C-alpha cells in the first residue's frame, strides 16, 4: 500500500456480512467518518445503507460507530476527522421488545 493515512476498520455481526470481511485496512487521507463510509460504499452499497441514512446526512440508528473505542456521538458525529492509525469499529444495534 502506498504511503498515506491508514485506517483499520472492523465490522461486527451483520455488518461483517454486508462488508464481506471482518477487517479492512483503508487509505483515507484526511477523511471524516462520513467520507470513510462513502468510500467503502462504492464497493458495498448495502454496507453504506446500513451505516448512514438519507443522503448521508445522519448516522443510521441501527449501527454504532466507534473511533478508537469512543462512540462518534461524543466526538463530532459523522464529521469526526480521522487520523493515521485510527481504528473504526462498526457494530449493529439490535432492537427488540
């Protein structure tokens, strides 16, 4: 891989099926979480649909997104900027009653 900004992305549960793999290493120089999802969505539209809603304006309520162990809602949401060696984890949320 060419020198750049390396982000490790991990998918849990149903999101692992949507992505086709458990872990990806992605070069995403200067990306926000939204831009990372958009980039992954070019190869996996299903994955993108499971992570962001509408026109990419908001996080899908059925998925948690962690950056280095912190949920993005306590950071800057989908606008959270990523830096080299960050780890992003996508976790499906199961609702029931």
